[in-house]
C-alpha cells in the first residue's frame, strides 16, 4: 500500500460537476485518509513547488495555486502513486486531450498551468508534500508508506 498527495487545483473547485466526477473516481479507486479544502498561501506554494524554482512557469504556477482554494487529499491504494498519476494523465493538457482524453487533465485541464490536478511523483515526495499541506497529519500513523502496512480503518475519511 502506498499513500500519495492529490491536489485538485483552484479552477476545479469552482466547477461542481468536475469536482463531483473526480471525487467519485477517487472514491472508486482509493481509500481516502484525509480530505480538506485548503487555501494555499503563496509562500507555501513556493515551498511546495521548490523543485521548479527558476523555471519560466514557477511564478505563474505558484500564483495560480494561491488564487483560490484547492481540494487536498491523502489517498491510499496499491501502487497508489502511479495509480493517481495515471488517472491524472499527462502534465501537458494538449497532450492529455489528444492521447488520454478520458484522464482528469484530458477532461478538466485548461492549460499547462491550470492542468486540474497534482500528484506526488515518489514516496519521498508524497511524505514531503503531505507534511506541507497536512502538517497536522500524524506521520507515525502513516505506517503504510513506512512499513508497507495498511492504515487502520478509523483513519478513513468520508468525501463530502
Ligand atoms: P504535478 O507535479 O503537478 O503532479 P507533474 O509531475 O506531471 O505534475 P511537473 O513537471 O512536476 O509535472 O510540473 C509541476 C506543475 O508545473 C505541473 O502540474 C504544471 O502545472 C506546471 N508545469 C510543468 N511544466 C509546465 C510548462 N511547460 N508550462 C507551464 N506549466 C508547467
Ligand atoms: Mg511533479
């Protein structure tokens, strides 16, 4: 079992239909350990995307992530990191629309910046990103990533 951090970007939150469709997809594929609407500050967004500092889209991306609330989730599944990235589709929306039109980015992406969602790219990234977006999340309860165990049922969260 793996956990991953998923973010639904601000324009998705403004689209109730998209949000409900994506939540249903998530519910069918993952155990949701945590879920919340969160306003990411510019500073937090810059920390979150630190690996992209200096790239031409860094300011555009971090400003967009700060432009309204995001929906953040901690998801768990077998090979959950890859599973969520597969459901998201390619980073670039023109490619997503063309090659994977049924992916989340293919359906709800607007541009390379506003590409609908984020997903951690490794176990280490997942832990780092969860500590930024869910600082209150108890990592010691997070045995699945650390020891390959399933989180206790009580940790499951209902999607609202
Ligand atoms: P994410 O990290 O959001 O899950 P990813 O791992 O597929 O996506 P990264 O290369 O990590 O892609 O890029 C992080 C984010 O930066 C992308 O989701 C996208 O919004 C933005 N981004 C990446 N490349 C570009 C680009 N060429 N132009 C504009 N924005 C970009
Ligand atoms: Mg990435």
